C-alpha cells in the first residue's frame, strides 16, 4: 500500500512539472494551452488519489458495501474539470483572433511585431 | 429579510447576468445593468451597516450548516470590499456608457455588459464566501470574464495582453487549487473557520507550509505583486477604458483581500511568521514594487501605461502594510486599499474622458489639454495629488497611517522609503501637469480647437470620484474605523 | 491487480506528458492530449471516481481535442522550435515548484487509507446521512446538487461565462452573421459515405443516451454536466458532417444563447424560490411538503438547468469556432 500511495504522489508531481514546463518554455500559444491542460489535470489526479479508499467502492450507496471512497474530492474535481475546459475554450478563442491579427501564433514572432510598432 | 442580506450582494449580479443576456437592445441592457449594480451597492451598504451593528453575520447556503454545506461569512473586512466593488461597478456603468459605446462595436455591447455583470458577481462572490473551494470557483468566474473584457479593446495588443493574463491567471488559480488540496488532505474540511481551528495543530507540518506558499504565490499572481506583475501593464493599457477603471479599482483589491484572509483568518499570522520569513518577504517585495513601479512609470510615453505601473507600485504599499503584521500595519493596508480604489478610479476615469475625445493617451497628444478639457484635467490633477499623498486628500490619510505603523515598529528605513515613493509619484504627476497646463497645444501650428469636454455622464462620475478623494481626505472615519475594526478582528480576537 | 493497473496507467500518463514536450507539431500534440484525457479517465475509474471519469472522458478526450483541432485548422500545424534565449528561466521556475511540491509530500498522510484526515470529519457524514436526508444512492450527486449546490451554481456560471467570453471574443463586430458557407464542406460531398450513414443512425441514440444520463444521475454515474456534453456532441457531429448552415437551421445561435441563459436562470430561480419560502438560498426543503421529496425535486430541476446550460454553451462555442473558420477560409 505504501508504494501505491507515494507512487501516485510522485506521478502527480512529475505531471505538474511537465505541464508547467510546457506552459512557460514553449512559444507556440496552442502548445501553451495544451501544457496548461496537463498542469490542471495533474491537480485532479492529486485530489482523486487523496480521496481514494483502498478497499472502498465508488460512492454510490448499494447493498452490502461497507467502505466507500470519499465523495467530496469527486465533487470538487467535477467543478474543476468544468473550469479547465472553460479556460481552454476562452484561450483558444483568443488564439484564433491573435492569428487573425498577427498572422502567427508563435510568441517570439508576435513580440517582434509588437516591438516594431 | 435581514437574515437573507448576506446572499444579496452576490445573488443580484448573479441573476442579473443571464437576464441581461436575454435583452436584445444594448441600451436596455445597459439600463438594466446599471439598475443591478446600484441595487447590489444598496444591498452591500445595508449589509455593512448590519455587520457594524451586530457583528459578523453567517449564512448557510442550501440550509446545510458549515462545514457540511457552504457558508457565507460577512465581517467588517469583506463587508467593506463588497461595498467598494459594487460602488465602483455602479459608477463605471452609470457614467461609462459613452466610452463603452465608442470602444465597442454595436453587436458586442450586449455581451460586454453581461461579461461585466459576471465579473461583478465573481468579485462579490470571492469577497463574501467562507468556503475556500467556493472562493476558487468565483475567482475563476471573475477571471474568465476579465480575460474577455480585456480582449475587447480596440488595439490588437489587447488580445495578446488578455492571453498572457489568461496564462498567468490560470497558473495562479491552479497554484491556489494545489494549496487547497494540500490543506484538505490534512484537515478534511473546506470551511475557513473550521480550517482556522484545525490548522494550528498542524503548525509543524511541512505539507501545510507548502500549501500556504502555493496559495500565497497564486494570490500574488492575481495581486500583481512584483515580480509576478508582468501581466498587469499590458492588460490595463490595452483594455477598453472602462474596463481599466473597473479592474484598477477592484480586481487587485479583492486579491489583496484573499491574501489577508488566508494569512490571518485561515492560517493565522503566528503560523506564517514562524514557518516563513513572510514578514520580510512581503516588506522587501513591497518596497521593490514601490520603487521599480514608480521609476518605470516616470519614463513611460503613454499615460495609461504609466498609471498601470503606478498601480504596481501602490500594491507594494498595501503589501508592506500587510507584511508588518501589526494592527496598525494591517489597518493602514486596508485604508490604502479603499483609498487607492478612489484614486485610481478618478485617474483612469478622467483618462477615459480624454481618450474618448482624443483617441490616444500618449503624452505627446496630451499637450495643452488643460485648456481643452479643464474639468477633466483638474480631476486628474486632484487624483494625482491624492496619489502623492497631499494633506487634504484621501491619499494623505493612508500614507499617514502607513508611516505611523512603520514608526511604531521603529523601522525608520520604511518611513523613509514610503516618503521617497511619494516623491517619485510627484515627479511622475509633474509630467502630467506639465503636459496639461504648461505646454502649448498644437506645437505644429494647427488652429487650436475649442473646448470639448468629456460627455456629461462620464464627466459627472469623474468629478464625483475626484471629490470623493477630497471628502475622504477630510472625513476619513468610514474607511479608518472599518479598517480598524477589521484589523482588530483579524489579528486580535479569534475569528468566531 | 488494482495496484498494477494503477501503476501502468500513471506511467503511461507520464510517458504521454514527456512525449508532449519532445514532439514538435500541433497535430501530434492534440492526439497526445486526447490520449492523455482518455488515460486520465481510465485512471479515475480505477480510483472509484466514476462520475469524474465520465466527465473527463467527455471533456478531455472529446470537447478539448475538438476545439483544439478547430483552432489548428485555422492556425496551422507548424510549431517552431523555441529560440532558447532564456532557456534556464523556465527550468529554474519548474525546479523551484518541484522542490516545493517535494516539501509538500514530506508530511502528507498516506493515500488509500480510510483513516486519512481527508476521509474523516466531513465526508463520512455525507455517506451516512445521504440516504435519510436526500434519499438518492449517488452520494456524489447528493453532495454536488444539494450539500454543495452553491458550488455547482458557480460551476454553471463558469461555463456560462466561458460562452459569453467566446462570443465576445469571436463574434465579429461588423454584422457578418454566422457564415452562409458557399464552400462545399469536404465531408458532406459524399452523401452516401459510411461516415454519413452510420452517424445519422447514431445521432438519435446519442441524444437518447444524453437524456438517460441526465435523469439517471441520481442513481448511477451521470448528471447534468455529462449529459449536456453528450447532448451537444450530437449536434456537433451533425454540424461536422453536414456543414454549419445545416445545423444552424436546426438550432439558430440566438436560440442557443437564450437557452444557455435560461439554464442558469432555472438553477438560480430554484434558489430564489427557497428564499421566497422563507428558507436560505438553495434550501430545497421548501419545494414540497416532505423535505426529502423537496430534495428530489430540487436536484432534478437544478441538474436540468445545468444540462441545458452546458449543452447550449458547448453548441454555441462550436458555432463560434466553426463560423470563424468558415470566414477565414472563404
């Protein structure tokens, strides 16, 4: 059980760092949004892992089941997933308009155009 | 009715936004939005008065008591924020129609107003709640609507500014979510009061320490505390004028509220000072913000951008107050928060009038504006005097309290720094005065144009805000006593 | 066995994330994102988080790649290699964040334990009292729709805000309406093709399944949000096949916008009814003479509100993206 509990956590950390790295190190705006998505999803894994009970069942009340996993993180993450997709869609809408105005979605090229103004 | 009061300041804009989306004619939508904002302001004022009389009010949403359900908890601190945010929203909507109409194509005006009401609902929801996850949800409502409002600016750089704000804002919100996750793992609850009871037992926990750091960093991204301020100058500069007024007066204030709430009510300052040298960090970063922000502001060719950097500097003052951790310090920070909303509100509102007539906020275009738009320029100068901290203005009151708080702790270098910051602001405002009054208009010889003041509504609101600076400079009982009461409850007596 | 599945899924997730860093080119990145969403959903199933898995599958492997693909159809698949002027700064920031995360693990309670603080105090009460107080088996729905209903109203508002934001950003200011696309849509040319025939048969079943998920959410995994996404996907499928003008004829954008607002209002007004009944906002016990029946009514109504709002907003966002694409291509 110990390996499992800490393994989940190490993976969460790795995913957070990988996602965060993509957001800040990649210049393509769409790639940044993808990285943001990875970063946010890793947080979901953190919450869900925290709420898992090893011998428990899904938190739907049923006959004969004694232990359930914790329902509260599930509720929180449902909301967080909605927030994530909302952010992604607004971000992508902005990217489309930026492409229309600048002709590119690479951060470096956009900066060049703005500095030239 | 009285017991239902805590929900109204959030419920009104929350209902108003989708209703506004159903209205087809933009003028009708605008009138409706004004009504919603004014009603929200009225409800917030009654609520603050009620809290003054009977103490903190608690409200169980869904009829379920905390910590099983979500709780709204209104005390003097968030009561003041609710009044401030809804007041500014009302002023912006009432006076800003001409500016919004000019800067937004007709088809978008309706949705612009809906987004504005959503932003108001989000900010109010952040202030009123007593549940940390609920705070996160409403933070995202206000953030998403803000990104769209900033992107509605005419210049294409507004789009890039909005995108960068989205990236940085979402990283900040995700950090806050990580912090919430950690403290949930440690305590099993999301209610602020409940957390405050359970966290002291975990003072040694490194997980709690990491949680606090994540939350503070996330909030400081929203607060635009140096060095996490990178999104702010471009966002303020390229957003539509009225959006800048509203954001400058409210968004960072609410972020400061969240910082104070987490530092004092949830984590308790003893925890934070023992675990981290938070006091030092805040004071140092605050000082850097004050100096860097003010210096950069002086050299900006665009007045709007300069005022944005000035906001970064002013956030520094507020954080210094928080960092001091004494009652005087926190009180000073809260007073400055209130006054800064009035100052920047007046400055950006006056600037909106100028942009409405001129189409530009570059210093080179502003020469001789003192003659063309005398009232607007006078208001801007008044706001500037308040920013510097001239006696008789609201700015003087907050600077005074900051200096007294620093002197109390015998941190004389802080006193010197605060005064030096005012000096830099004075240099900056002198540039503005010089452009308005001392440089002849139209150096290239074209015929001087006649006076053309800002539209009536905009002008009225600008004058109101400028005069508010004077009023609260002379009679500062409301902000001072409310801030004092809030600081006392944050630091002294336990939360309940 | 469970541990083995868990380890495999999480390792694949990490591999996908690493691949995303190394890969250059947006098409491949989007495919990897979709895989990432599906793997996450599978992981959530092994963690007994069935509602979450459902939502993540619909969103992370469905809506998100869809919107990404539509964006890339406009901006192109090219992804430049980043000019590494300040290559160290991102690494430094990530390392600092990683260090802080490591510090966070040091005193963390072990996962999977029923005695962990996270699983004490508040959550056991939900599990123990849901049957008596709310009367439905799905505890997640009970918490989402009743105990923490206000958060879910916030969630509905978030998705509504996203719709408003996308409209504000993408709808053109100059009166060009949703495109009357004169270009033949590439897929719709072949009316007898396999994709067409199969999809047209599937669409009614998709809609029916959405309704099932909507109303069965009290008893099994499901609920307003998942149902809304599935419902929207039927319309999006039709739009992808037959072109934007065809689907716009079925539900015009203005109708969709009105429905989105009505969805949020349905939810909020239920709360107002509670106020009028003398109780606090979103207290469903006023809706019927018996509090548990009141809870049932309240939950069904607000879930419906969420479902309508989500479906409408996702359809509207699809319309906005598709119309923007058509204008650009014309």
